[in-house]
C-alpha cells in the first residue's frame, strides 16, 4: 500500500491528523489554482478553505481508485470555482482586486512584477479553456502531467499536447505584447 493511500485511508477512517497532513500537502496547489481563476487573494483563500471543508465533510465517502487524492481535490475546487463564478456574475459586484494589499518592497520592482503577472493572467484568458486549464494546473499549481491527466480525465498524451499548444500560444501572445504586436 502506498504512503498516500495509507494517509487517505486513515483520513477516511476519521483520523484528523491524517486529514491535516493532506491539507498541508495540497493547500498551496489548490490555492494557486483557485487564485488564477478568481484573481482575488481574499476570495481564493475563502474558496480554498471551502474546498477543504467540503473534502473533510465528504472524506468518509472517498473510495481509493488508484488515483491521487489531488484529482479528487481539484474536482472539488473546479466545481467550487464554477459555483463562485456563477454567483458573482449574477451579483455583478466590482472587484478591487487586491487594492488593499500593501507591499513594503521596492515600488518600481513591485510595479514591474505586478505588470508581468497581469500580462500573464491576460494571456491565459486568451487561451482555449482546455489549454488554460492544463497550463494553470501544470505551472501554477505545479501538478505533474499524470496528476493533471487524472484530474481532468484525459490521457497523458492529450495533456502534453495541450501543454505544448498552451506554451506556444502564450509565447506568441506575450512576445507580441512585448514587441508591440
């Protein structure tokens, strides 16, 4: 039995410490995935907590099927983000998008960094959904090809092709913006 499978089985059996370990191992990946989708630190933090609350409430029903628990967590995260987007699009509320965040770093460096992040987020929005999903999971959530494939229910070859096309598209989009195209 694999270490992850043992950890998950302990959590399924009600071991809170095991679930805490799962939380610690996967929180950052789930948070980064959600943050790219909602583009608000506060909302990403809230949604990530919601994902783990939902996972904790449902862990008793989790069945190990030779899939990493990350696939299950990302499915919960994906569904939570969809629910959030539907809700917020109905509310039509204006987002201040981190307006309250204050940095003690060099303002020029922070401005440049924020602009680069903005450009990347904007470029990601121009990708087809499948490419954007793969790029987000691979490079922002730092999942392996196999983890992305399992999470999305696609073959590893399909994920590799989507990743290749996403990188090529991002390169064109970002290179064009840098050079004024």
